[in-house]
C-alpha cells in the first residue's frame, strides 16, 4: 500500500542523531521521503554506512527512497588571529591581505587571492555570517584596506562573504571532487551543488556527474539570482538555501526571493526544495514555534516540492518528532481548500511542446473527470516531472523500469514512484497502469485512471500519448 497521501515531500538530513538502522526506519515511518548526506561533515565511511542502511530500510518498506549528497563547496575564511580573538570597533581601519602571519586588531590574513581580484572600491565584506561588516576603501592584488562599518569580536577562521560580487572561483574544490567521485560510486540519486554563481557552474558539475545522478543547484548567492532562469533551466532541481542568502542579503528580501525561486522552478518543471531553519527550535525542543509551523506551511502553500530538515534531524534531540510534525503540517495545509486555490493561482502556462501539451491536457482531464489516479510511464523521469509540474488533483503514479529514476522522483511533488518491468505495447501499458493503481491503494474496480506515456516506449522526453482507462473488475 502506498504510504504517502500528501503531495509535498520531506527531505531529512542524517547525522549523529539519526544514523542507526532503527532511527532511519523511524524517520521513514514518520514521513521522510529523501535523505540528505551532508559532506561538510562526516567521513566517507560514515556516509557509506548511512547509505547502506537507507537501502536496507528501502527494501523493508517497499518504496523507493531518494538520497541527496550535499557538497560543501568553497569556504572562504580569514586566517588565524593572535590570541584567538580580537575586537574590531566601528570606524577603525582594518587590512586584509595574503600574509599568513597571525592577525591582530589592525589586520588579518585572507588566503583567497580570487577575492582581491574581484573587489571594487565600496565593496562590502561580511565576516562571521554577517556579524561584522567592512567597506573596501583601497585594494590591490594582495590586499584590501577597509573601514569597519559594524564591529564586534573576530576569531580564527571565521567565514567571509562578498555579496553582490561574482568571484572567479569554481564551485567544486578538490575536496568536493573527491567527495563527488565517492558519492557517485556509492550510487547517490541527487547531487546538491553549493556556491552556484552562474549557469556555467552547473555545466562544470554536469561534466563530472553525467547521467549518474540529478543535479540540484543550491541558490545561496545573490549573484545566482541574477541568472535564476538560466540556472533553473540547466539544473535538474533547485534548493532555496535561505541561511546563506540571509547572510548576504537583508532578511526582509529572503521571503520574496523564496517565492520567486519557487515560481521559477515550478514554471520550468524542476523540483524545488525550501531549506534552512524550518523547525530550528526542535534541535533542543520537542515542539516547534508557531512561527516555524507557519514557515513550513508557507512553503507548502507556495507549491514547493519538498521542505528540508537540517540539524533538526541530523544532530537534534528530537529528529523523529521533527519529521512527524513536519508531516502533520503538510497534511493540514493540503486539507485546506485554499491550498488548491493557491496552487492554481501559481500555475504558469505550459510550453509549446508535445510533452507539455500532453501534461497540460492531463491536468485538464483530471480536473473534469476527477480520476482516482494519474499514471505516467517514464524511463528517464521526464514524464513524471512534467506531470508533477501541472500539480494535478489526483495522485501521480510514476511507473519506471529504472530503480534509479524511481529514487530520483521520490523528491517530486505528488509523484509516487513505482518500479516495474518494461512494457511493449499500449494494451500491456494500460493493464500495468490499472493494476498498479489498485495495488498501490489509489483505485478500485470501476475507477477512472488517466495514463500518459511516450511512444516508442523507453525513449526519454517522448511523452506524446494520453489515454483514459477504467479499472476492470477483478483488479
């Protein structure tokens, strides 16, 4: 029986609080659909063991579970500080340079020449997640003389952000490349790419990933927003990484950008994840704040494919409870009649292509006939994603002969991936579709099922057929 009645999905991060087989099973039972392996923390053996346990649980529950590896990306940091910490005062001068000597109240090392290469007079630098703010007055190839605008304590190895500047730096460090090769060998389903600044960053990752996994662009840099549509078009999915966006942008802009990113992803038919601090208080508390519950609900009303838990499930004290309450919030929103109205209001016209025309017709037929289910036959996942883009009222069963495709589709809104053997003709296709709808618990004898597929079978992106079938007696 299909366990998920809700459309929006839950992406849960694994970590010290959630890495046993029993805990992973509990997270799945509570509502987790996809698991995130955060390669900013943990060793390769740690992640390999977690993925092995996920696959064991997947076999137990009998439904595909997606796995997303999250690459760390470049980390720009100041060098060491003599004594471990200094306090900078607003208005004082402060120099950043390539000198590896320990810093003091007058200067600090910044071992990133690519930052100096991108500076202009007036550029602002943010230190320690934006707690300190510096204005660049003079600069060269190996230094920047600044004025402290917002002071405070500065300690060893604190992060540096350069908002509004495209840095001449690859999103893939040597560590990321080693991690990526390892993750692909393990068989991850999604690769989350950090530090995306421009569309070409997706191309660089694609050259390494190929078709071994789908790529999710993490939108955490303001420069990426300038190329939003192009990045969305080249990626397989996007993540609204609100934590880093909130460092480089004023906090009041983040909700507006979240809405804009979700709409762009929905228009392009790309899965979109809303992430960071969704239930932050549940790291140490058994229940969320009302504001956090509203935050999750807002993402669901906007039509996000998935909402994500980070430290709440990875290192928090209440990982299963966090997934449980997120599941309940989603279910409550989707039971609200206004939820469907908001989805319709955010719907964008389909592109003038045969696959989009078929899926647009699917949505219209589903509205008129109110079928028990829609069924998309998909080899690459393309048909499943196009059906998901239309946000039909009926559940979407994505029947695929490829287990890898089924696992990737576990992240897509409203899609219930079902592995099955390949079909060879339309009659066999309809028989498989109706039988699967009954087997998964979404249809019974006499119910209507709407089926989409591509002819010839197995050819990616060839969605060109829509068939309305009735479940025969005896299914």
